[in-house]
């Protein structure tokens, strides 16, 4: 495995791999890797000869009051995990190389990015689409793997890829969960034992919704009411949103769901830790 820090070196490498006819899979990350990320690597390895993992805590996707400066950093451990997972290249750029002085060009998806996460984190997706577009141009992948855990991110990036004619396949990997249901996330490490217990209500609420759907329930208001009721029982958990949206457009589903096209998506504060989770219904 080789670690690359320079944008120009990564671009040269990508060009030469492509010239040799090698297929490149990209797994973009912000580091603090956990088994969820490594499951994306496993999928990537099945799709291409060369797997590139990027580790970059992207400043532009954090709002002014968000956790950018305290976002977990553990480069040594991340590199070891990538090596063990069979990654070929890890690209770890410097912020100044990605956003040089006087940087002024951004990629904005103007529709799917607006509700849900976009409503409470207004500049978040502008940062995500900008950095992902840059990583696409630098790494020149044939496919890129993203986790379903960030359902809106998947929808926004898929739309950007279509709208801007990136010749890249967006592959969506299922959410990995702890045995007790908690979706794997780099932010879980912020949770105390007590908060972690209360955070389990997210997956419980989603499971309840899927059970209700399996039993024949289709009404959006009933599904949301039950999830909201469950979450409301936890003292430390405050709802940011509980929504049922179209999984491609992120528009609220009205009336009844159509199986397979709707996703229940939840964001909460567990005290000061912001968590999201979702399940396709
Ligand atoms: O999902 C993430 O970790 C980030 O949003 C991504 C896609 C790596 C862009 O910074």
C-alpha cells in the first residue's frame, strides 16, 4: 500500500493507472475508520483492480458551530486498517492543497440538498459536493462507494454525477450496525455509555417502522407518529427531524408510501452529539 499526499502526484498516478487499463474504485472518507468504512473497501475490491481510499477531514462541509476541530483524527490507525483491508493507495491531502489560498469555486446541488440535513446544516452539502467533485477529478475513479447511512449524501452525489456528466458509477453500501442496532458512525465515539444506550432508540424507531410496513401499514403519518413517540421517551434525545422521503429526491412522501422508494430518515441530538440514521421502507 502506498500513501500519497500530493494532489499532482495522485493525478499522475490516476492517469497512469487508467493508461494501463486498470479500473479504479474510490472510497472517500474523513478518516476515523470503522468497520463500516472497511465494508466499503471490501465492495470496492470486488469492483476494481485498484482501490483508492481518501482520508480528508473536509473543512467546507462543517458549519461554524460544528465539530470540525474536534473531528476524530487517527491517521496511523487508519493507515494500518487500510493496509490490512487490502487498499492499494491512500490519498491524504493537505487542506492547503485541496483549498489553496483564494480558492473560490464550489459545486452546489440546489434541490435535493435543501431539506433535512440541508435545512439544519445549510452549507454542508455545498462542501460535500465540492470536495467529492474535486476527489473525482484527482483520483479519476470508475466507481465510488458511499454508505446508505448518509442517505441524503448518496442522493445529492448521485444527482451531481448525473448533472455534471461524471462518468462514474455511484455504488451504495448497506449500513453496518452494532449487534444492538446502533449504526456505525465515527461520531459514536463521542457518546458516553448512558448516551449510547439512549441512542439505540434511532434503530429501534426505524425497526418499528419497518415492522409496521411489513405488517401492512403504508400511512406516512402513522409511521412517523410511532417513531416520534418512541424517540420522545428518551430523556437525552431531541428530535431534529423524523421524515419519510423519496429516496432519490428527498422530497417528503405524502399520504402513503410506495414500497422500496421511500426512506425513513431520522436526525437527533443525544445531548450534544448529533446522530443520523435511516431505513428504506
Ligand atoms: O461521508 C463522508 O465521510 C464525507 O462526507 C465525504 C463523502 C468523505 C466527503 O468529505
